[in-house]
């Protein structure tokens, strides 16, 4: 048996309950031992998902979450030795999971939790100081390109996922009710120290942040922002991003590095 065939057999046995590759081992207890390994493997991946998606675990309940996690694991083998990388496609998976289809907000809750997970493990960087803008000649503003902090993630949802997140935190002591008809939200998800912060953004400010994330210069990003929110003051929107330490650097198209 080739190495590739052996690996396929092992993976099939782990994820889909196929037979153990016992013909390779002179051990009559191979099947039992492989079952122990399979159970441990599935438990580790299930708990990894539970750690990333605690709000979903609470919304679904432990048993239902475990069932969803096992179904996900069966079709999404781990491709990394780092468990922090596992679970990126869980939101998309939930959107196609039969029992979850009656709860259309669940995939966006999962997206929020994954972005929070990424934000928590992102690199650190020094935030952009507001005073640095005053050092730039106004004629150069249009060509400036602002860079988001490595921990910043952006999420637009048609559901009140911020509220769902908040009322399902372990330390939440207020009103637990969520009005699913309250409307959607645009969020910047980022790390503050060792905590995750969720900042609601106006439509224009969100588009400005998207433009920065996509490498657009300030003029182009402002154009996109004003399309989304014609009454937006781009200067105030930029101030919001700087004030909340969502930006870390700026340069223009003629420069390789940041402006100092």
C-alpha cells in the first residue's frame, strides 16, 4: 500500500467511521485501539470548535452543537497542526445544515465568532497617532493609503449579531432579550488588550474601512463611503477609525514605507 493510500485510509477511518488500517499492524487489538484514537481525535476537534464558537454552543445547546460539530468534522478534515486554524468554514457549513436553516442568523453569528477568534490571535502593531495627519500637506491627502490594524476584521450582517453576542457573554447581567427584527449592523471586530471589541460603524464609515482594507487611496475610499452614505463627513469617519485605534500606518502611492 502506498503512503498516499495509507493516509487516505486513516483519514477515512477517522472522519467517516471507516475500518482501521489493521492489515499494517500485527496487533489483534488494532481496531479497538484505533477506535480510542478516533474518539480522542473527534473530541479534540469538537472542543476546538466549542472554544471558538461559545455563543453558538450556548444558542444550540451542548448536544446539538456536538452533533453539528461532528457533522462538520466529517466533511472538513483538519489541514493544520495548529488547532487555532480549525473551523474557518463552520459558518458556511451551518448555512447548509438542515436543522439550522430555520435560524437564518446562525451563520452570521458564526462569522462574528470566527472573526473574533482571528482578531484575538492577530499580530500587535502600534496604532496611528492623530498628530501625524497634521504633518501631512493637505494636497497629499487624496493619495494617502491607510492600513488597518492587523486585528481588525469587518462584518456586515442583516441581523443584530452584536446584540446576540452581547447577551450570550458569560458576564452579561442585563436584559437577555434579542429582537431579531431590530435590523442589521456593520461592525469592526478588533482586539483591545486581551479583550474583543465590537464597534458599530455607519454605512459610510464601514465602506471607508473596507476601502482601507482593500488598499484604496483616501480619495477612492471616500468615494465608496459617500456612495454608501451621501451625508457622511469623511474627515469625521477617518477620525473615528483613528480614535478607536483601528489604523496603524499610512503611505502614498509614491512611497514604499509608511510616512514618518
